[in-house]
């Protein structure tokens, strides 16, 4: 079993590495970080005829963007009810619309230009609680407040496709979908280069002079001079940018893909799209041919657990006892970047300097949205990014923040255990 290589690396398009920056260059916009936030920003800028240089400390999509689940859906990491509490319903509606715009950008671009990302539609959220009225109310709330038509699925319909007695009713998001994230990122990078953008790998920004009209980003072997600089650096901007680093809490999460399961899998799961359950420490998964992709868990301990290959099958069996003992072909972890408010950091740091970061576990729609907002702000003075001002850069709390986040995870896991005992169902963790 390979623990280091992800399923997405094993099945990705061929990847040509890029040279590092070794001299000084000039451009209109320098984007730091070549994950989805940097790539979508560069793409949106190019569509507006801007010259772009992308510098990446490691490799394109080598971090979260190439290692994630590939589930693309509306919304943010923070719950809508918490967002409403903070900014009110009208503001929350505007934010949610933007999050849906992000979904549509990824869909449109993927269908038109990136067939290798293999878009598969549909996202089913299954509930552990037998409460048809609550699920119907939730669907009605999305429709009334957010004009988003989520389909209510009764228990019989859920269990027809998900053969487990753990789940009851479900909500079906028809316009959400799954993609191969690494293939999408690789294709995006190639498209950016074909359009004249320059991407340098193994080129970490170690300093930035953001004062003055012309900014300078310093890397170990060359400088980039630009009118605008975008930090798309996610979990680890680096010690040199300690002001940004202090606002981000890096959190690990885990994924795995089983060995081929043949008929055993088809007998358990007959839904082709994304599936997620509503346990607080939720599972999210999808059938990939005759293998099963399964994601779960978070930790502020960034070391990959040695028992991941045993833990994920136990999670699978806790939902589908008929899949007990499945073998994993690959398991991996990835690092997400969170702000304390669990919303993305999007906006202007100072004139000509921008940030697109902290997308947490909901980055596939929100990075595309952020790229669009920043590119249109730079070129058209669009000020929709200001909707994110209430979610600014807040100190993430150092070790205290980590302890707090982990205690949240523990309490959620404990709640799940209590629920599981209440339902006399298997433990989850
Ligand atoms: C295991 C896992 C599963 C997930 N599943 C989903 C999912 O199913 N759906 C979903 O919507 N989201 C999911 N997410 C979240 C999503 O992957 C992220 O929110 C998103 O990829 C973040 O993109 P990014 O570009 O901000 O960050 P990253 O992909 O982390 O990219 C940031 C890049 O910046 C570079 N960088 C940082 N500092 C510097 C510097 N100083 N100089 C140069 N380069 C620098 C880094 O090397 C890195 O490559 C998941 C995340 C993980 C880890």
C-alpha cells in the first residue's frame, strides 16, 4: 500500500515540471502560490488581458489543491446560520450567491476546456436522524432564503441508493458535482501558460516590498516587479510573512481509496455523485469505478497518522457494515488553512496587494469565486470583495487556537459517539 502517493497523483495527467525563477522579471500582476486560488486568479486576470507571473514554492497543486476530495458545491466552510448571525440575511444572501458563482465558474470552465477533470454531477447529503420534517424544512429554507432548489429525498429513496440503515432522509444538490482536482489544476496551469502567463516552481517568495506603485517580490534567485501582488498562499505563507501566517490555522484531514471492490461495492452504493453525511465529524465519499473514495476526520496534529490505513476502513464499516475489512489502495492526508471565523480571507491588504486564502475544507468553489472577485477588482474596480470585510485577518491563536480547534473536534466526535450509542449503532472513531 502506498501511503505517500494519492489516488489523484496515481491517475493524473502527465505532469511536466517547471523551472525556478533565476533572474529579475517584470509583470503586471504577481500571484504567490499555485494552488486553485492562485490558478483561478491568474486565469481570471488573463481573461481581462493582464500579464501574470505565478510563483510557487513547491509544485503546481502540490498542496491541498491537488490532494483534496474533488467535491464542488455551494456555500462556505462556515454554516449559513452563523454567517447570517454575523452579517444579517441580505449580506449572507449576497455571499451565498457568490459561492454559487464559484461553482458555476468551475463547471463552465471544466465542461468547456478541461474534460480530463471528468465532471460527475450530483451531491447527496444523507441524514443520520429520522426527521423528515426537519429535512423538508431545510430544503424549503434554502429555496425561500437563498433561491437554491435542493431536492428532498425520503428515506426510501436514500436507502435505495445507499444500502445502509444508518441514514434516513437526504437533500440532493443537483448542481453540485465531482471533479478530478489534480487534473483540473494541471490543465488550468497549462492553459495559463499557453495564454502567455509565466509559472515558476520551486520559487518561494521570501520577502515583499508592497509600498509604492511598483511592488517587488523577492525569491531566492530573482525578484518579480509588479503593479499588483496577490497572496494565494493558504496554510503556510511562510515565516517571512508572519503577519499572514499568524492568521491561519493549518488543519490536517484524511482521504483514502479502497482496492477494487467489484460487486461488493455496487451492492452497497448505487449513487454515482458525491455523498456526505451529517454527523458532526462527517464522512464524504464517492464511488470511483469499482473503488470507493472516502474522506473523514480533522486534526491540528499535522503528522500523518500511522494507522490511517486501518482507521478509514473502520469509518467505512461504521456506515456500511457489509464493507467491513475492505483494503485500502492508498491513503493520504492534506493540510487545509482556516481563519478563526471559518470564512475565506479575500480582499485588499493595502493598495495593490491582495489576499485570497483560508478556504478551509470548502475551497473548490470559493477559490474560483475569489479569483474572479480579485481580478475584477484589479481591472474593473469591482468592489464585491468588500462583502468579505467582516471576515478579515484575525490572529488564529497560536497553540491556544490549535487547542481550541482540536477541542471542537473532540467534542464533535464525542457527540457522535453519544449519538451512536443512543442509536445502538457502531462507533465512528
Ligand atoms: C484532504 C483534503 C480534502 C479536501 N476536500 C475538499 C473538497 O472535496 N471540496 C472542497 O471544496 N474543498 C476541499 N478541500 C479544501 C480545498 O482543497 C482547499 O480549500 C483549496 O485547495 C485551497 O486552495 P489554495 O490555492 O488556497 O491552497 P493550496 O492548494 O494549499 O495552495 C497554496 C500554494 O501556495 C504555495 N505557497 C505558500 N506560500 C508561498 C510562498 N511564500 N511563496 C510561494 N508559494 C507559496 C504553497 O506551496 C501552495 O502550493 C480539501 C482539502 C484537503 C486537504
